[in-house]
C-alpha cells in the first residue's frame, strides 16, 4: 500500500526550566576555553562545539549513562547523536509526529516519530552542558505518545510531561547529578538542586507550585494532589510559566493541531462512502467538539 498522499506533522516540545542560579563563581579552564565562554564558539564549528559539550557530560557517571541511551535512540532514527543536537534560540527537545494514511483506508494509519534537541546559542559552556544533559534525558527516556489517540487528554499529558519517565523532574535530577559531578560543591549547594536533592517526590512538590495560577486551575487540576499556590521555583523557559501551566498550554496547541489535521484528512477522503469513513468522521467531530471549551480557556 502506498502512503504518499499526506504526511501530517505535529511538533511538541519539552523544555529546560529557569531553575538554576548558574552564575559561575569560579572559571574552570580546560584546553583553550573556560566554562564561562559562549559554548557556540568553543569549537571550530557547530558540530565540534556540540562534541565538546558531550565530552564534558560524559565525565559524569549520570551523564555517561544518559549519553549512551540518547545515542541508542538517535541510532534508531538512523542518525548519530550529534545529528540530533543543534543550536537554537531556546533549549528544548522538539518531537515531531508524522502521520501517513491512504485515501482507500482512512483508518489504516502509519505513525513515525522524530526528535531534535536544541541548545540556546547564548549560553555559557557551563549552562549549555547542563541544559544539554537535561534535554538528552527527554530525548532518550521520554516514551513516544500519540496525540491522535482517544486517551490523549490534558491530565495524562501534564502528568507525563512533569513527572513521567523522561519528564521534567527526571531531566532535572540528571541535570543536578551532572552539576554535582562536574563542578565544585558550592555550585550545587548554591543552586536549587539542594532543595530537591535526588528525591523525585521532592521534585514533584516543587514542580507543582503554580503561585497565582492556583485559583484559576485548582478545579481543573483536581487530579494533581501536589498542586500548590506557593511561589514557583521552576519556570518554563519557553512559555515563562510554571510547568503544569506550561504543559497545559502545550496540550492546547497540540490538540488544536490534531483537530486541524483530522479535518484536513476528512476533506481529502470526503468522497469515500465506506463505513470506515463515516466512523472516522463521527469520531473526529465528537472529539473536537468536546475540547472546544478547553481550547478557549485562557491561561492568564
């Protein structure tokens, strides 16, 4: 069967947070650069700069483990690890889901997932390698998910983003472990890593502090017992919001694109009178109508 009719793409991001005070109190010299230098300029080109960061992370026991896992996932995409790391305006892991289907069989769909890591071009070497350790955890550990699934809802998405495998808390713990391994103890104890230690439970407590957003979201987020009105320590650098709120905003973006793509799919196969087509049409219309109020719920 040929699946050359349409490939619909959805991208979703997982992102490094503004959590550390990473001001270097001491400059550490290695080779011809210091950890306070801009990371993009430490190599002869982009790839060499990325390799230098990876070599530094590899010196950490936790960093070595996550690099090995990330390399295996990159190889699964038919790429090398450096192929999936690029310079960007923000540090994040972008995952693209490609959906392919045939006009003759609208319910026979093939999904492909691809991931790419971006590291903020303006960071110092120290900040960049910590961000890279964080993003490698997302890339290597986070399971693929299908936003077209009927089970893809806001609660499951927020939970997986924040506290799931390869989610924000696990990425934060790896980042802290790398910080502790590679830099003086003062760097660790002056950062917010010391407030969490290596405890995932404590990480959950910190990540669900949403401050002023609590009153607006407490009824929507009843499934999250740790949701707290306390001032958040952890803010998404992409959205500038506490992580549960940022994840909810990301969910809205994804599900809106899902409905747009599904309606495009119906338009391409509208002449199909098979029971499969009408089954698909009913499913899409029902789902997209049900989330209409959710999509129009303001964040601020």
